[in-house]
C-alpha cells in the first residue's frame, strides 16, 4: 500500500471498509484524484466532507479519517463511473 494516496472527497455519505460500491464522480478535483489513482496503482483515499454544501472542499473541510479503496473498472464520459472495493480505515495526516 502506498504511503501517500490521492483523496476523493465524498458528500453526505460515510463509507465503511470491506464493501463494494459504485463510483460516480464529476467535480474537477474528484476527477483529478481518480486520474492520479488510475495512473499509479488504483488506490484512493475516500474521505467524507464535513458539509455537503461545499463544492470545492479543502483539507480543513474533510474529516480526518477515511477508507482506502481500490478502483476497479471505469468508464470516462465527461464524468467517471465505475466500481470501488473498500479495504480498510486510514487517517489522513496532512492538513
């Protein structure tokens, strides 16, 4: 597992380890995080936003803990759709 992972901010949802879930992203920062994960090893850190009203969250807008996931198959069509397999909890140490 890499020490540093791209972060995908999630609105109004809490993700738990060891589940398979759909992936649907469209915000520019989210697309960049998925692109970064796809060019490396497909691992990404899912972190819930403190407020779902924030369109462009910064590190301070996110909870400190998240869940590591591996991105499965994806389809790019202006947004990204695909499948995630969550692996385990992880703390985000950067602020």
